[in-house]
């Protein structure tokens, strides 16, 4: 017998994970902004840090929890920057410890594997596209 007094699916409470993601994003940027390779790129481009951090919270919330607040295409804005594979390797080297230090076990492994995958795939796609743009 079904119990019709129960809602079909109660909304999932992700507030703890969302708070941890916000902490992770800020831990990452504290290191990244002081980094010799990434710092000049981030500090040179990003004018509104509150807005950027909110975008990154939403991006990672989507990647890790399946929320849909971030709906843009994240790759194209990077094409106007001047980066190499070394930037993506450093990005990964800073993101992974930030994720390991701040995220709960439920999303930690996923955050690390997504970051490793993205740093590798974006790095390859990025360097290929930049060299094609330079030749065009
Ligand atoms: C594969 C790893 C990376 C991921 C997942 C990532 C993710 C993102 C996302 C989601 C945005 C927001 C785009 C939007 O406005 O919709 C962004 C913007 C940005 N990212 Fe990355 N990023 C990565 C690597 C890097 C690296 C290596 C750098 C070099 C420092 C970098 C520098 C920037 C900058 C400067 C912006 C702001 C661009 C703008 O709004 O004008 N990102 N990133």
C-alpha cells in the first residue's frame, strides 16, 4: 500500500556540501592569487571577485551536486587568456589539496577526479586551439 501523505521526493538538503564547496573555492583562490604563475592571470583579469567566486561556487555545485545554477559554457572565456599547459598543471596542483582539505568524503573524490580530468583535457584542447588561432 502506498502512503499518499508522504511527498513523492523530499528536496535534498545540500547545505553542508554547498558550504564546503564555498570554502574550497576560497581556499583555492587564496593560494592561486598568491601563486607566481596563476596569480598574475587571475589578478589581472578578474575585477569583481565577489561575482567570480559566486560563479565558481555555482560551477562546482553543478559539477559535484548536480545543481543547475551555472548554465554558461566555461571553456570559451579562457581563450582570451594567455596560458600554457603549465597553467593547467598548476591549477590542478592547487585545486586538489584545497578539495582534499575542505570537502566532505561524499564529494571529495569526485572533485579531485573532475579536476584531474579537466586540467588534462582542457589543457590539451586549450593549447591546440591557441596554436590554431595563432596560425589563422
Ligand atoms: C581546468 C581547470 C579550470 C576550470 C574547471 C576553470 C573554471 C572556470 C570557470 C567555470 C570560469 C567562469 C567562466 C564564466 O564566466 O562563465 C572561469 C573563469 C576564469 N578562469 Fe578558469 N578554470 C580552469 C582553469 C583556469 C586556469 C589554469 C586559469 C589561469 C589562471 C584560469 C583563469 C580564469 C580566469 C582569469 C577567468 C575569468 C575569465 C573572465 O570572466 O573574463 N582558469 N574558470
